[in-house]
């Protein structure tokens, strides 16, 4: 029994979605060997050549549902089978997809995604708005509503994992929803360089210019990596001019503002400033909680709010690290068959995750940390390092000890010496007190956020 044309298209779409959304290793190991047997009563029967693959496939409901709605306009459920359940010989032709031009036409979804480079997962609807990205989000929505308008180019800068790529893809997806025939390309700077080098090497520069200079929207990610690549920069300069002159929208991201791209020519940096330059900063505690709540919903993960609060207090870097922590936590809980993910479980699961640790910065002095903590709690540094023990002095002293240990990495005796010659055991006690309190005290987590932001 062979697959129908719609079943073939459905299965090709499932594989395309998997390839776009999963790592290559996961795709090769779990997805590629699987076979679609048939679809009956809106249920897809999927054969796995290894029974151990079941747990992975049970989590791929989104792939099946998305492909189902796109191909059949209906929700498709799925059932998993292995050699223990059925005789594959009964379906020996089920997984063969005819390589005909007609079937290639049905794979238009795959071609479209490869062509424009957009990740359909990134939308404005699932972008978590916060204090550090509100202006950039507003600018991105404005560009999507009026491409080629007043914010052209839109230049977004900020550190890694803060949502620049998400917003760029959201712009492309929003415009594509309104204008399905729009010529859009999202490309990383690395891939732009590769396209340019390959086209130049093969004497196919006309194809390159035809591809990039006829776009309605160019989304170029991480332009800072163009540095020292003069040929690529010159080509991009010409592409930029051509697109801008004809009213095409350009969106660029970088890890720094245009005026700090020191290895770029002034003529190009000045063009980046023609439209709007906006930045994204690290999320504060409330934003991190909102992001975590959004991510646990996406991952279908049950995590108590106090555990999420602990994670939000420990990880103050970016969205990517927060998502990585949740994935780590989920893997840990599945591995040890833990149903209730409490704070102790989270602490163990994330103990070796670098992103949960405050980044050490030896350029920040102990004195600077003491001053910032003293200013925040409205006491003097002299009182902090004195022998005084009232709570209003002892508590900030413990926080200062904790931060010096975390940020500078100094030894315990060295820290004790900077607090009036205290014994290292006092520093150990202070560090443990604050570490334990950080797990559940949201007020302290917010206070730490504020102090650390003053130190940057």
C-alpha cells in the first residue's frame, strides 16, 4: 500500500519543519529513519525503527499539528509503532515519495522557507515585551506595518540572546502574512559572506546581485562580523544603496551601535543612521519571569512559580540562557524521573550551567562593589567594614561579600581582609546566607539586579 499524494506532502512537510526547528543531529537520528504508514481518521500512523525513539517523538506534537493544518486544514493526531507492533512489510511502499515535478510543487513550503531564510516560530505574538526591548519592539512593528517608510534602515543592537533575531524574523513573517509574494531574505552576516565568496569564485556575481538587489526586505543579522572583509563590505554597500533607493526595507542587527563599528568606513556607518537606531538591553527580574512563564508554556513544562523565581534570580543575562536553563531542567527531571521540580531540584540541575553564574569581572574592584552596595542601602562604606552589627549594616555587608566573591573571584581570606580583617569563615557564612536567600526572596533578587546594573 502506497501513500496518497496528500500523505506524501504531509510527511515531506513534517520533515521540513523538523529540519528547520531541530538540530541536525536530532533530525538525522530521530526523524529521518521514521516512516509514515498511513493517515486514517485524522490519525497519522508513524513507524519507528527503534522503540527507544518513542519518548522523543511523543514531544513532536507541534510538527504533526502544524503540517496537518497546512496540508489538510485539520488537526492530525498521531500513533507510534515499531516492529513489536506491526509487520512493516505490509506497508513496504508507504514511505516512498515520488520524485516528480508534481510532488516538488507540493513541497512549495520547503522551498519558500529555504529561500527567505525565515524561522516561522518567531512572531510578534510570542515575543515577550519588557522594559529593555519595548522601544525596539515598537519600531519593529512599525517597520512591518510600513516597510520602506520612515524607519529605513532599522538598526538594532544589543548583546547575544536578547531577541534581535526573533524580532527580525517577526518582521519578515508579519510582512509575508500581508504580502505572500513579497521578496524577503533573512540572512546572517556569515551566510552573506559565503554567498558572496561562492558567487565570486564561480563567476556568478550576476546571480548574487539578482538575488539580493531585487528584494523588498533584507534582514541582515550580526553585521559586526563583516569587519576586515573589504570585498563583502563593498558589495553590501552597493546592495544597501540599490535597495534603499528603490524603497526596499533594510533591517540590520549588531552587537554594538553604528558609531562603534570602528572597522567600517564612515560612508557605510552614516547610512546605518539614516533611519532609526535602537537597542535591546538585558531583561530585568519581572521580564525574566514573564519570559520563563512563556517558555514553560511553549515547552509544556510544569514548574512551580517559586522555582521559576529562583531561576529568574540566578540568571540575569539573556533569553537564550533562560531557555537553556529550562531545557537543562527538563532533561534533568526526565532523567531522574522527578515529577515535582522544586528549588532544590533546579539548583542541582543548573549547578554546572555557566549561565547561572555571575560573570566574573576582575576589572570591577572590591571597593567599587562596596561603594555601590553602601549607596543602595544608604549606609557608609566605613560602617560596612567596621565591627558594627546592627541588621541595617550587617545585611548589606553580607551582600557586598557575596558580590565580591561572585564577581571578582577573590579568595575568602582576601575578602575578609577588605572588611576590617574578618575571618574567612565569616565570608563563607555571608555567602551561604545570601545564596540561600536568593532562592526564594524576590525582593533580594530585584535588589541584586539593580546593584549589578550600576556596576556595569
